[in-house]
C-alpha cells in the first residue's frame, strides 16, 4: 500500500472492543492486490473508503484499533 502525503486523526470503533479509539490515517492510498482470477490490480482510494481499508489492513498486521 502506498500513501499520499496528507494524514488526519480519526475516531474509530471496531467489533473487537466497545470503545472508540484515535487512529492516524492517510486521506488517499494506492493499493495493489490480486483479483479472483489472480490478475494484479492497482487502485486508488480516498476518504472513508481509504480509512476502512487502512483499518482492516491494521488487523492483518495484528493491530487492533
């Protein structure tokens, strides 16, 4: 995942805990991934969608926000 320059602090909730916590997020991200047929894709996401992706990738890295 590549990121843009601008960051912001978000208040995020999660099903892993009952409170909201602060998380530093990028406003814009570029993600490379493989589709269902194994073809490499690259897509840019912004705003709330980018925030959700970053939150879920934190889980993959063992971070619970």
